């Protein structure tokens, strides 16, 4: 494996470039190494009375942490350690590749920051199991026979919108999906090992969050701490802050409106300004809306006092929206930085006034690693077309249509000679034998020969086009970024279970954050 900087992975005006530049400081509270040190100093002044219980829960949720990280996690109890966080919905086999890239960025930033500030820094991966959009996490995408994208999905148990953490993990369906997915791949020396690992982890998992954490944890030797907020213990710890979110709801919504108004020149993100940004579990997971009372879309109403009483009686029924989750994260953890993609960075900037409402500053916003995986055969395909990788990603791999007219034009002289030959043979046969049978047979043979040439050319064209369609699928399936469509599964099948650890080692040795990975 070899990695190179690949600045052209994103448009120049993407937040994946902009968020690291000094001019971005007008949207955030801290940026760069000085900002990281300043943020660390501020966190030392804050109180986190729940850290002891939080560490107990992290230990429970991460039974396979390697010994080094387990020892360092103990240092979080007293606030000696601080954290960097990333997160993602818990898609099957890690979801899209960018989830793996987030994880690797979190590991790298934690290590670098620890050296910078001279205190332990722990990598935390926040599992977004409270999200209820099952369609976002229930599938893998694989190629069709003509290299278009196709979803292999687990069916939802019913139509009720429940948090993913409340759904039973369908072991048989997930096992079936991995086998279907690997049927689109060639068997390699790593296939049996990959199947054995997936079967073992599937059979030992009871939730989609469990499987996500177990699978990605295996790929990095359990060197990252996964955190599932949707547990009874965590919800108990969150009660004081949920109370603030309920009591200060009007001010929080006003702060969000200010944040949106202050960032109009950044890429647009939809943050529902009408909502209360809290969910309550009833029959399903319902978003609360403010008014004289709080009300759900189903029409159920709660006064503020009723909501607070429910919170203390059943905190497990409460969860955060995309707006309040970053605030809860900052309440629970001494968070130095959040690792995100362009969409996340865009909406986080809108939340700055909300952090200020609680007299906090924002954690640093650090763009995740971005990458495109490039195989040797992909490089050969690009050379065949005389294309650079940048050109292929921007304009796609050219797929020429089969031009039968052009082929027949090439054969024009042969067709004329055939016609002349048949006419002459017909004339001679009539004069000598008074028949046309020989000429008719010869005519059929010549026509068949010419049609065979066209058919063979068509097959050669289709074969070449298939290679080109495969190349397009590998680099940018359906012209979407590779990292947003591919899962890590086919790459592990081709290059082995050590692939992610090898990539981690290479990535941590480079200063680049957008990479071309040559395999």
C-alpha cells in the first residue's frame, strides 16, 4: 500500500478544505494548535461530576478494549484525560467507507493532540443508535451485473419509527447479506477468514450497534472506545442536561436561528427551526414541537412539568436530535474536538450560539480523512483511456456506444466485392448448370461471415465496456464518491483483514488528510 496526497478529492470550496484554514475561525471558537491548547485549558476549568459512572459504563460497553487503552480510560475518571470524538449511524459492516475514515482520523487526532497538550487524549466513537431511520443503516451496496449500484437490505420488522437500539438484530438476514455481497466478488485467500469473522461477530451481537462496534473494533485491534448513549445508565447521567434542554427550549431555538443567520454563506443544511429538538419514545420515537405545551406529530401534548416528571421517571424515553446531540456530547465528555465530514461541519457551525448559551465554547471541528482506493487494474484502465484519476472522478470513465454503422462502413468494400462475386457466380452457374443453388449457398455463407465479424466486434466492444463500467464502479459508482457508496467488506475480501491497520499506519505517517490509496 502507498498513500499520496490527493487535494482534488473535494472541490476547492468544500469545507473539507476550508475548515482547516485560518479564515474559517469566524465560524468557530477554536482552530489550529493554539485553539486546541486553549480548548484543553477551558475544559480543565469545567466540572464533570458524572465521569466516574461514565467510565464504568464505557468499560461495560467495551469489554474487548486493548490493555493500553483500558488503562488510559481510567484516567478519564478524574478528568486527567480528555477526548476527541467522532460518530456515525451504525450501518451494517460499518456502513460507507467514510465511517472507517472517521474512525482513523479520530485515532490520528487523538495521538497528535496527546503529544501537543501533554495529557492523555482518548478516541471516542459515538454510535448514533438513537436515530430511527432504519433505511439509513440496514443495507450494503453492491454492483449489479452491469456495474450499477444495488442495495442488499434487511427489512424493518414493522413500520413504527423506533430507535435503532430498540430493534432486534436480525442475525440470519445480516448473514445472508454478507454472503450475497461476497457473491459479487471473486473468492480470494481471505474470503473464508472474512466469513468466519463476520459469522462470529453476527452470532455474538444482539443489536446493530453491537455489531457495528464489534466489527470496526476488530479492524483496529479494539484501539478505540465506542459509546452508545441509548442505554439506561447513560440516560440517567443525562437527566440534568435534558432538564436544561426542556427548560431553556425557547432560548435554544432562538440561538439556533441566530446560528443559521450568521452562516448563510456556508453550504446549506436543513435544521428544523420549528422543532424543540428532543425526541420522546411513546409507540415510536416522536419529535417534540413547542407551543403553549410541547406536542408530538401524533398530537400528544405535554406541559413542561409533565415532561420533566416523565424525564425523572423514565429518562430512557428521551433522546436528542441532530441539534442537541452535540450539546449532550459536550455535557458528558471533556471534548477537545469533533471529527466530521462536510455536512456535519456545516451544521455544527450553526450551533455555535447554542454552546454559548451554556457558557461553553465549541470543540474544534476537524475534517475527517477522505480517500479514494485505487487498485493496480484501475490504474491500468485509466492509462488505457489516457485519463488522470482527477479527470475520471470529475467526468467519469467514457463509455462509447457501439456504432454498427461505422463497422459496416469499414466493411463497405468487402460488401461490394461480395455482391460482385455473387452476381458473377450466379451468371456462370446459370450458363453452365441452369441453376442458382450454388450461388444462393455461397451468398448465405458470405453474409454469415460478414455478420460474424460485426457480432465479434460487438462482443469485443461489450467486453471493453464491461471493464470500463467496472472501473467506473470502483472509482465513482453511479458518479457518486467512492467513500459514500462502497463498504469496507469487498476491500477486506481482496486485501485481507489487516487492510485497515495497514492503512492506519500509512495515514498516521502523512500530513495529508485527503488521500489516494494505491493498493
